[in-house]
């Protein structure tokens, strides 16, 4: 079992980097969906949701960069083409959404997908003794679980 330059198992790290790239693809599609919501939202809650969606996509963008740079830190290359993102994302593209409730419901569903993937990654990283990725996933999961609670409360669930 070979070790890489930061002392992690080479094979396990390659698997981890691949999962991180899959996660990155989901984030990129989710990010673009939320930008679409920010732009296209209509109705009584426009001002509130327009601002809320900007706060969300700004946060997603930070995480996108952190995930990509974690892949690089592990010695691999982050996915950087939209064709790859489309191919690998489980979060589907959303087009022409102007209804706030529809957007919010989709955001809650997308977070559920991301959280599930991050939990799987947390286990994979734990097995590989990759504390850096464990810590990153752990932060994302706890933050986003709280976000889901707030979005669901807004929706009256
Ligand atoms: Fe804007």
C-alpha cells in the first residue's frame, strides 16, 4: 500500500478525490440553479428571496473553491468543465423557475442530496485517515442541516 506526499494511502486518496469531484459537480449545478432563482424570482417575496438566494450562492461558491482545492491538496485535478458537471451531477439543472416556493423546495431537496453525499465522503475520508476532508465535510453537514431546518420552516414544513 503506497503512501502519497502527505502520508495518505494512494489508492484510497484517488477514490476520495473522485468522490470530491462528483460532489463538486453537484455543487456547480446547484450553484447555477440558485443564480437562476436569484434572477428569475417573481412575486410578493421578491426582495426577501432575491437577497436570500444571493447569500446562498455566495456560500456555495466558497465551498466550490474549497472542494476543488481539497482535490488539489490530495494531489488530483478538480473537475472544471460544465460537460463534466452535467454528466456527474445528481442535482438536476433547473430552468425558468420564477416561483419562490418551487425554488425553496428544490433547494431543500438539493441540500438533502449534498448532505447525503457528504456523509458518504466523511466515512470514506475517515477510512483513509484523511482528517482534512473529514473536517471539511463535517462543517458542511452541520451548517447545511441547520439551513435545511430554516428553509423548511419558511416553507411551513
Ligand atoms: Fe444580483
